């Protein structure tokens, strides 16, 4: 009985301490101004203000329903990165983002014609059933002629929750982390998505 009351006392003290020192458990949250996309760090208690948009608290997950546009948080992350890059004289632009399944299928079939097989084509264009473009979760940036600008995003993208995904595609980025986290190791190519 004494052991149970000691545990209850410890739990009560711990909860009281957390309530009194809530800043110890705050999780940073990046908020972008709706017009300028300038960033401000908030926390889970204060959240973003009405004139701001959250960059999200984690990796962007596949949608549960079909979509017909880019994930809005992915777009906010990109626009925030774009605004920061612009201040350094770098112009970032999305050249391809959301694609319909039909468009992705067409691109994949073109890649099969170009590379000769499903396996070789999937290194450069993900098959429609696994591509993140029809999910609204992938963007191609500054392709085909501006790898230097995309390099800025590769280096700085983690601050906004954006990572380059494939070693063989300098232009392909996804929101696969929370803003400020370390980007995962790049996949060799899009064929690594097969079977995941």
C-alpha cells in the first residue's frame, strides 16, 4: 500500500512540475507570414497567429483520399524556402508538382520507351502507383537548367522541412521531415520506392 501511495505522490509532483515549467516540453513550430512567407518560431502552446501558416510538425504523410493539388503544407514550406532564397539572390521555382495518375502513367510509359524496360525506367520516373507526385507530396525544382539554385534548396531545405530525395535527381524534393530535422539519406533512385 505504501508503494502505491509513493507512486501516486511522484506522479502528482511530476505533473505539477510539468504544468509549472511548461516551456520544458514545448515543441518548436515554424510559422510563415501569409503574405511574405517570413518565418517565426512558435511552440505548441502559442501556435501560429491568424496571419500565419504552419509549416507542420512532422513529415508529410500520404493522403487518405485522392487529391488534385499539391499538399498545402508542402507548398507553404516551398514558398518559405523560396522567400529565404530570394533574399540571397537565388530564384527557386516549382517546374512540376502535383500530377494526375494519368500524367504520371504517361511519363512513366515515355521513360519505358526511352530506357527500354520497366526496371530502367523506374530509376528516373516512379511508376504511377508509387510516385509521390500524384499524392501531392513531391516537387521538381528548377529543372532542367538550374542545378545551382536547386543546390541551395538541397543545402538549406531541411530548415523548411524539404529534402532532396534521390541521388540521381538533383531537382526532386519532398516534405519527408519536420522543419529543422536532418534529412534522411538519399535513395539511389526512384526504383527504391518499389516494394515500400
